[in-house]
């Protein structure tokens, strides 16, 4: 009897468990068995300009009628193409991130299970954040008939830039500048005035680029040195000859960093020095005046000291404060307003220069070089004077070197002038 009772309890328990399991499935079979069609094989979203791009793919499109896309309160029903893939621009009202729900619908009205995707839309906010790629420098080449533009490094989301200008024949030219290009040649650009615009992607896989408007650029530019001459120099090794192959004054604008102007290190017989009979070598201050051939708007001066040499300590750069033709010989030979004094020096005895003011020159800037003879490249020896605030236009440039670390010896490898 006990055996029958136990069997009856087991049957009841089994029936109860079956009822519980049916409770789980009942919502899915109400109104009959529910049929799901297949989902898309692949979905991707790409950022766009006031839109998001939806790309999808399905290998077997048999009986598939549409791809249904839902977001916020909007939806887009896309007919399934016969080739099984498509890319669709989804218009958006706001510049933000969007969440999309995707399903397919077959010809019988059955839907697939939902899948989810995310995409970004960009608009005015991103557009207003864009800044053109910056021009680092400009150089005129080949007798001022071609321009060479050097760029600062690009932003990481830059795609490319364009340069637009009118060439020497009056024709409009547009030069494409790829992302990785740092120096751009602009044939026929004979002036430092042109326009730039840049193209950007808001994110790496975006399909729409954003571009800035054309912006006029008038960068300072490195002046060609063709036609430059030395107006005056008060000391060089090998003087009075100007035909030597070493230490000549004009070597400071020959474009070669291993040649240099070096002051005279020859000794005078006692009593024969034209400045002072008590000294036996040319003393500081030293000066050199460069004639650039025609007036230029001086914006920047680059000075390169001789490589691996620390003799040169201070360089003061001047330009005329008056019209060039009003400079006298005394102005050209002026040695600056910094006093120089030697006390009991074997070569200079008690020589001194008091320092003289001269209102016909304006100081553009002063350079101090370190006491370091290991600077072995042009870049390490480069010091720059920013003269842009002075608004100076002149054909002359004067350099004065008032001191030395080696018995009056100084040297300069190269100078460059940047104009407007």
C-alpha cells in the first residue's frame, strides 16, 4: 500500500513541475506558435555630417522584405536589396550619439530578434572647433618664381589641406597637401600671400569630412640672399682681401653652415694698430652691416653661431631707425652702446670702448649664446630675434658683437632674414 501512495505523490509532483514549465512558455505561444526570421549577418554605423551612416549585410536574403531601423521616436524601413547589402544615410536632428535598434521583416510579416548599434552625428559644434593647419615658414625660390611652404605638424584627425593662390601668370592654382606632407612646393607663387583650407574627420572611420573656409595666410618668409652684399665689416681674418676662401664676411649669407665669418686673429706689431698703438689685435666690439639690396619688412632674424665653437657670446641686432639713405659713414661704422673694457690684457693693454648711443639705429633684439663648445649642428647653434613688433622696413641689417670668450675672436656661420 505504501508503495502505491509513494507512486501517486511522485506523479503529482511531476505534473506540478510540468505546469511550472508551461508557465514559462505560455507568453510565447499565445495566439499560436511565434516564428522569427533571420537577423542580419553584419551591421556597422559610421559618423557623418548631420547624419549617421548605417551599413548592413545579409548573405541569404530569401523571403526577406525589409531591414527596419528604429531610434528615438523615428524609424526607417529599408527594402532589402537583392545583393544583400546597402549603406544608408540616416538623417539626425542633433549632434550627439545615437542608439539604434535593428530587425528584419520577411514577406510573411515575421520579424527577427532585435539587435543594437551605436553611431555619432557631428555638426556645427564640431565644425566650429576646426582650425587650419598652421604654416611654419615660407621661402621664395628660383628667383622669386616659386614658393615653398613648411607646415607645423598636423592634427591627428586632419585628412589633407589645400593651398589656393594666383600664380605669376594671373591664373588660379590649387595645390593639394596630403596629411603627411611637411613641405609643399607652390609653382608660380611669387609672394608670401595665399589661402589655406583643411579637411578633417571627426573620428577615424567617419564617412563625411569637414573643411574650414578659405583663410588668407601671409606668413613671414625667408628672404633669398641673392644680391646681398657686405656694406661694412670692421674685422675679418685675411683683411683687407675679400677674395679668400675662409673667414670672409660674406660667408654669413652663403647658405653653408660650415663656412663662417671670423674676426682677425693676426697680431699687429706694437704701435701699428690703427685704433690704438698700445694694442696688438683687433678688439671687440665687432660689427658687420649687410645690404639686402632693397628694403624689406624685417620680421625675424636667425643667427647661427659657428659649429662646435663657443667664442661668440653676445650678438645685438639692429636696423636703421631712419631712411636708409640718411645713414652716414659714421652710422654704418657705429659699434653700439655697450662699453668694452680690457684691464691689463697682454694683447689689449688698457683698451676701452665707452659705448655710444646712436638714435639712427633701433635694437631689434639681443642674443646670448651659452659657454658650450659641443653644439655641433646648425639647429643647436640657432638663435632667433623676433622683430615683428618693430614694423621695420629697411635694406640694411647691423650685427654688433661686444664681447668674446677668446682673446677677441668671434665667428658667425650664417644669418637668415624673414620678411613679410
